[in-house]
C-alpha cells in the first residue's frame, strides 16, 4: 500500500482463504475458509508500524490483525488466537509472561537445493567445521552482518538479551527479553524477517528450518513462561516463602496434557521431526524436570520471582503466535482444571509411553485431528483448516522421491 493510502486510513482487505495458504502456495478446499472466500480486513496495530532500516528505498511494515468485516477477530488468524488466550488469562486477573530463544543458521548462498547447505567462507579462506560452539572468534567473517543486525534491531525497538554461537556449524542463538506474549510473538516474527533481509544484503542465507544439516543440532524456539497477577505483578508460580505453588504444578500438568495433541502446532513441518527424532537437547517428550535439558518441559534454575516453565518442543520453524498461544492455552487449561503433573524426572530416564509425543508430521496431524482439547481451545474451524493445509504440504512431500531412496533402495532386489 502507498504511504498516502495508509495514512488516509484506507482499508486493506484480503481473501479469507489466504490465512490457510500452504507453504507451496496452494489452498485447501474452500469449505475450510468459507465457500464464498470473502474478504477479511487487515487492521494495522499502531504499536507495530516500523520503517525498515535495511531498505534503501523508504519502506515500512505494519503488523496487522486479520478481522472479519463484521469487526471480530478471524478465527483463522494465529495472532487473533494468541490475543484470545491472553484475554482468557486476564479474565482471571492473570497475565502470562514469555520469552523466546531463537536459533538459526547462517549459510553461504544455496542456489541448488539438491546440495547441502554450507557455512560461509571465513576470513582465513576456510568454512567453519563445527569447532566454534560458544566461541567469540570473528574468524567466520560475519561481524559486518551481525553489526547491521544489531543496528536494525535497535531501529525496530527489539531489545536483545544475549547472542551466542550455538552448537551447530554456523548456528547462532538470540534470547529476547521476557514480556507480554503478543509483543514477544511480534518481536520474534520481526526478528526472523530482519535476519533474512539483512543476510541477503550481505550475500548470505539465514535458515530457520528445524534441521537444515544432518548430524548437526537442529534449531529450536524455546518458550519460557510464567504467570503474574495483573494487580500486583507477583509471580503466581512462587508463594511468599519462595516455594512452588499449586498454580505452578497445575500449569505443568496442563502443558503435559496438551503437548501430544498440540505437537503439530509446535512442529509444523516435515523437517521439524528430523530435529525431534535425532535429538541434541531437543527432547520429544512431555516429561518435566528441574534443569534437565532432556525433558520437554524444563524448569530453569532461577530465583523464586523468576520461576518459569520452559517448553523445549517448538522449533525455529514454528509460527511464534501459534506456538506461544498453544503453550499458554495448555498451561491455563491445567490451572483451570487443577491438573496434577507426573513426577519430575532427573538424570538419564526412559520416557513413559503416556508422555511420548508423535514423531512424524503424519502422526502429529492424526493426533490433532482426534483432539477434543484442541478444538475446545482454538475452535473447530481453525483446527480443521490447519490440518487441511498441513495435509496438503505432507502430500506434496510424499510426491517426491528423495536422494536417499534412489541411492539406497534402487539396487534392492
């Protein structure tokens, strides 16, 4: 839209079905978004209008809510779903607080998708080989890229906590500061967009796939969650003596009750399960533990005021609005229904059958299809539409024969 049209308040409309567009560009049958495929109104959030600092031509980006023409939020909007979850907390006098940790890879350009990704050529003329985890070296030659990333984050008002080189080859992580869930989802979305745009300027490729390289750790989007009283700001997970509360236990119980049903919301792509089924501190379970990275739900070491639950299931490929909404909705369900969690685990452990999670997209979609809880919390229209879109993507994946199949199976009798 032109700046003039935007400033005049001209309404921008979009076909309702676009909210269910699959990643290849197609759409499920119209019955999933209204047979007329009528319009939605895109309503800009006045707090999320940003001039894009990486663009030579003056351009701006506005994060919008997708509203029905009657005025209510569309049930197909993931941002709208998150706003509804936050409102349910507010009705109880509570406010969730979240922070996201986002991992990503920085690669050289990859014009041929049949070839593996490679790290950029470093200052010494070599490519990183995986020995740089948690290093502060600038040998990878990415200082100019990160300098512009930091500057663009400041220009967009994205406060950062820590930045580090992660375990993977040319893999990095940012921790965003904790705050309001909708704000953190917006910031996570903006940061991922910023990364890719700035990388292109520097002749690089940023990849937020869950598992872009074999035999290498995948990329997560861990979600840290706590709940405070709206009036006092007190963390309801800790009592006056600093001990865990019943609300803390019930929140964990709700997370456990929803993780298997919601796996397809946390791990939305075929590649998501490459990360979960070849875990490097990426557990595919609903166990919980104090400071054990093998558990899907980890309680980090902290002061009582900062007591929180870390959901380690979502990958970097997850929709931040939907992943945060699903995790918080499960926790609230536990609080409202006083669900008790399983016993905490420590050290090496075997995952009980009732706490294991789907390990393929097909299994996760089948679990979501049978979930009464998902339809109760997010509505039948959204869940059925989401499944329809993701089923198209899964079918497209199975329409291709992989190099592994040709290499290994062609010679079989």
